[in-house]
C-alpha cells in the first residue's frame, strides 16, 4: 500500500521542489518527512498560512482528509499506519506527545 503525503493529498505544492515551495517556502512537514502525520508537526503551512502547535491547530486538522486517513487512533488507515511507520517517525511522534502538558 502506497502512502500519500499530505502535500500529495491536498495538492498544496509546498513540498521540496514543489511548484509553490520556491516562492512561498517549503512546509515543515516536508522538511521533517512527516507527510503522514502533518497534524503532529508545529508550523505546517496548511490553509495558506503557518499553523501553530498541535494544540492550537487540532481543530483545523480534524477536518482534514489527511488526518481522517492517517491518524493512528481515529483514521480509517490508522492501524495500517501503525504497522508500517518507521521507527524514527514513531520516535518523533512519541517525543511530540511527551512535550504536551496534559
């Protein structure tokens, strides 16, 4: 199963070498290689503007088709994602979760 990145799904063209990256900048999700967990990355460029932290942008993200597909606990492909995500991505995701004060 080929996993699409958020920039492929949303066609924002803000990934490395994307049509809009040179003019508007490369999205941090692309820089970090987190196109399948973009909601977990602070400072993504969704909706044409820089988004904040996970806590600040989660309302925006939960209405996104990338989140609906790939969120590990709620996404319709979440169980598949858990099996195929690399160790490094899991470490990054867990590190991000640990940084929140619940």
